[in-house]
C-alpha cells in the first residue's frame, strides 16, 4: 500500500427478515398497548399490567434500533487497521502493522466457521462480520 492510500469500508446490518420480524413483533405490542391502555380492553386471556406491557414492548423496539444502527467500519492505511463495530465498540480499535504477522482477503462461511454474524468467537478466532462471505483475515 502506498503511503497516501487509504481503504475505508462501512457495512450495515441489513438482514431484512430479522428487521421484518422485529417490526411485526413491535406492531403486535403497539396494538396490545393501544387495546389495553387506550380502549381499556385487556389483551389476551392473562393480560399483563399496563406498565409490564409497556416495558416488554421496549424490547423489540430497542432490538430494532440496535440492528438498524449496527455497522462495521474498517479503515486500512499506512499506520495499520482501524475497526469499529458500532454499537458494540463505542470507540474504534486500531491494530498497527507491527502487530500483524499476516493479512489477506479470503472467502469464508460465516455460519459454518463462526456460527453466524456479529461479534463471534470460535476455534477459528474472533470474527467481526456483518454480511457477505469475504473478509480480511489477520494473524497477529
């Protein structure tokens, strides 16, 4: 890499089926909240209290916000490799080139090798994976 070159990639978590499932679940909770709190019709055969129903409805909302805002930022320049997996890393991490024994691009199987997407620890090491099947593999 030449001294003035920088590579930057930002990947966003866009698993449509997960976002859709969370949105549907949130919709059910909103419906239940409106039925029970606005129209005073208990939701279900064993209805939760209004405060419990409200608190439980925050779970799919927070997960939806988390997944929608999750992003992996990779920057490679002459100093090293910078990465941040927001919101799990609130600030970026840097690996200087002196720490890298080997680096290369490769095709991999997120499910078979690491058990899925996200921050994963397996016998193969640590993976920060958001989507796709190609990535930068480092040996430190």
